[in-house]
C-alpha cells in the first residue's frame, strides 16, 4: 500500500532525482578526462586500480612525447554530460548540479527535523540491524516484506544510509579534490588517505548511489506501487487525486529527461553560452568557498613523485629550440603593463634574486596529481620591483608555446596564456620556478620559467613564461575568458576546485 507523503517530501525526492542524475553524468565526463583511479597521489603510471581506457602509456624513452591529454577518453553523450571530451563543460554542470543538490538536501533535512517525518527515516533502536537482516533474508528467499504504513527495517536502514552516510561522504570527498582546500589544510585530504583516495572513494560512492537506485527501483516495482497507482487511476477514473499523482509523477520524469537532453544538446551546440550561463551561478559560489585559500604546503623530500606527468607540449618553433641549445642564455623575461617600472630580466639575473623553494602537490584539472619541489623567485619579489599601479587587478602570463604548432590537435590557435588576480599573485607560495627537484627546469615542464600557484588547478600554472603583463581587465586579451584553456576548452577562471 502507498505511504502518504507530504508535498515537500515528494518535491525534494523529485529534485534529488534531477540533480543526482546530472551529477552522475557530468561526473562521468570529468572521469573521462583521466579515466584512471589510484590510491596513491603520485599517480604512477601502471599503479591505477581502475582503468576505463585501452590506451597505454608508451614505455620510458618515449614518455616525453606523451602528455596527459593523450590519456583522455571520449565518453558517449548517452552516459556523460555533455560527452565527447568536454571536461570544461562537464565540470560546469557538475558544480551547478552540486549547488542545486545541496540546496535540496538542506531543505529536505530542515523539513525532516521540523516535522514528524523523521520518525519514518531515522532508526531509534539497534533492533533495526537484526530486523534488516531478517528482511534481507526474506527478500533473498524471494518473499516480499510488507509493513503497512511504514518502512520495513531494511528500507529504513537503506534510506537512512543514503541520506546521512553516502551523501555527506560524497560531499566530503568532493571537497577533498579542491587544490585550494588541500593547499590550505593538507591534513584534510590526509583524512581520506590523500587526494587520489578521495577521488577513488568519490567514484565508489557513485557506484553505491547507482546500486541503491537500481535496487530501490526494483523494489518499488516488485511491491507493485507503480502498477497499484496505475490500477487505481485507470480502474476508477473518479479517483482524481490518484490520477493527478500519476500525471505529476510521469510529467516529472519526462521533465528530468527533457532537462538532460537540453543540457547535452546546448553544451555541444552552444558551448560558450553554456559556459557563461553556468559560470554566472557557480563562479561566485566557488570564489566564496575556494577563492581565498593560501597555500601552506610543505611536503617532505621523501614524498617527491618519481614520475611527474606532462600536460602541454613544448614550443615547436626553431627559436625555442635554439634557446634550449644555449641553455636560455639569451632569454629575457618582460614585465610590463600597468607598472611603474617595466622589467627586462635575463635568467642569469633572476637566479641572483632571493631564491624560494617549496615542495607541493600539483593537481591537474583532469584528475592526476604529483609532488615536486620547485625553486625560483616569488612573484612578490617581482611585484616589489615593478610596482604595479593601483589600477592593476590581474597579472597575465604569456607563454612561448603556440598551440597551433606545439599541439595542433588541442583545439585552439594562439599562444598559451593564463591570468591570476592580484590576491593570488601575492600569495607567499606563488612563484616563477626555474628549478624542479633541484635541477634546472626541464623543457617538458616549462623551461626556462613556469608559474606556480599552489592553491589552484594545474592549468593556471603557465609554463614557458616569457612575459607578465599587469592589466585592469582581461576581456580584451586572447579570447577574453582569462586564459587559453578558458578560451578554447571552456574552463572557468575559478580554479580553486
Ligand atoms: N605554456 C603552457 N603552460 C601550461 C600548459 C600548456 O599547455 N602550456 N598546460 C597546463 C596544465 S593543464 C597543467 S596540468 C600543467 C602541467 O604541468 P607539467 O607539464 O609540468 O606537469 O601545466 C599548465 N601550464
Ligand atoms: Mo591540467
């Protein structure tokens, strides 16, 4: 027999279905960008416990030719939102659905506490455990358990666990993947056994939600609740309330499907529009939650990763090749724009400035991580010397790699660049590195200079930096989104998670 549920409960149940289904599909899109799961934060090739791709990393001497973009998979739009290698937009949908799901959860838990409904859900006695075991046994021997007017102990335990165990854990492990949180509170990711363990758990929670969904649906059908409702309605057309219930229910289900279709189609067809409209809602939230984390990382030398992936191939032009041959003796870094004293500094001179070193964890937006030590000059030192004017709100970092020649299949023209605001630029661990693990910065990792912004995702940390420009606004630069990946892969400027 049907339980009688208040309207708020049915409404939140429906919103929950909508947001979780969006979270699942966009989550799979995010996973497709690095379809491997690890228990170690070095992400050593071959150490993954789950691999959802057939691509293999080539062996040692050829590894330099391989970047983590080559490890990406293209998932079908039938399972991933939006599918077809669209990490940037997948993340936008994930964060939008996150916000919706959190609000729904807040409403649900508040109403639960404010009404007698909580009695149905929250177990108040340990006898629930033997009770649930008993029910499980009955189901396994193919006997339905009917407890009129309330949930049976197994149902109650399952619903309770989804709401008060799986959901908080999904949120907690999701937060553990934020480089801003990991940078400010490294202990937090240690709670889960590291960033990759949190990422693995986040995926296992997805599997648990899916398993719950399948069993839940099977039970509802087995108990005849759907056919019962239909029977009441079809058998007795005077049952207006039942008919309305069925129509609303089916209408809601159709609504969820339509939203998925529209979200997928618009993302593939109008990616810039979807980028802007989703970011309008999620960026302020992200800025508030993950914008101000100052990195206080200092890993031990023993934690440095043996293998550090590469993302972004080196410049392919002859001028860069010539520079590498002479160990960047003629290289000059230009600092200009809204500054009092434009700078033109050689690498040798930079090396004479006060040196800073730090051992930090790099988190690529695709999902992998690795630890390295970096040596160079703090951006604070550069800021002190060039004196940005008060109108300067951002620092733009221009790179030497022209993507149309260095990585022609990467989806865009022009040189790589990235932008950070003055607050990020002034963080103590923000620096221009010319050394990695005590050696001159290797070509693959950005020689002669690369940016480190330790509270942000990897794409912020421009390699092959040749010029820093202080500006008031970045909308006139490049494609106007604040960076090459923002322009061409629809990433958000908010790279704290
Ligand atoms: N110039 C330039 N800088 C870049 C990129 C790039 O393609 N070109 N890729 C970014 C991304 S997405 C990441 S994860 C890091 C990777 O740094 P690594 O190659 O040293 O691991 O560099 C960032 N900086
Ligand atoms: Mo990245």
